[in-house]
């Protein structure tokens, strides 16, 4: 399945886009998503394996399976307030 | 009454946020404002841009406000965070809370601010007076399993 992953802040600047498509096997988890992005190389080669991922607007644990209709986003370190 | 939270691209009017709390049973009403400073880490700043993931930010703010409401025993709580372009002195965040006694109001507002700094999906891009600009180094959100990724 192809998962459209939303990007913000420094990730958006790196990719020069507000989302990136990631090809994943059915049943893939959040950590598989980060691994697949890193495997794309280029600007993603150095993405930390611990990068936070949100699924349907909630911070997701590494072992959470991603569904085709889920809203997925990469969350760089936050700086609100 | 229920907690009110929102993310906005419009200028925050503190008196409107304050008007959302207060009750005849409350003897303490507190308003906290976060404003844009003209320096950060010794560098002169002339403005900043907050980028937000608005849908998630509203749901995280709602979660934080609900936790504060339970912990400090009040549903008179309003929280708003800006996104978009801000100038020096503009309000970036406002927290209004009212409680029967002052301790819960101070602690409740503090809790909301500390938690939103830890987990609100908002990013700060600072514009320096020398024409440069950069993303402010942020905080790794909690619940990110360290070393769990394969």
C-alpha cells in the first residue's frame, strides 16, 4: 500500500513538499514506515529512527499497524508556547 | 461549562479568552499570555512564524485541557495557540482558568503550558534582524519509544 505521510517544519523544508509517499506492506507498523523512509535515502537517509509519528492525530507507538485510510504524519521536535 | 481550546491564525484578544472563564463559585481567575520576545539565545529577533498541524494540535490541546480540568477540579479553562506570522509583542498563547482558590489556578495554568511545550504539534520559525531565519530547536514529543524502531 502507498501511505501519504504529512510533513511539517524542517521535514517539509528538506523534502520541499508537504507530504511524501511511502510504499509499505500491508500490516506495516510505524517503525516500518520510518525504516522505509530512511531506505529511500537522499534527504531521508539521516532521519532518526526515533522520529515521532502521528496516526489519526495521536502520537503513535512504534508497533502500531498503519491502515490504508489512516492519516499519517511525521512530527519533528515541537516548539509551541 | 466545558473547557474551550482552539488554534487560530488570527490575533489573540486576551480579554475575550478571559471572558470565557469565571464563575460565582470561583475566587481566583488567572490569565497567562505567552508573547513574542525581541531576542532568543542572545540573537535579536524581529518576528516569527508558527507552523501548526492544526487538526492534531486542537486534539492535543483538548487532551491537555481535559487532563488539567480533572487534576485541578475546574472546567473553567480556555486555551488558544496562534499560528502564522507574529510580530514582537504579539500573543502566541493564552491560558485562562478560574478555580475556587488560587493554588489550583496557578498550578492548572502551569500544567497546561508545560504540557503544550512538550507535545503540541507546533513549530517556531524565528526571523533574525540580520535577515536570516531558522527553525527553533524543539522538544522531542513524549511517548516516542526510544530504540523500539527496527
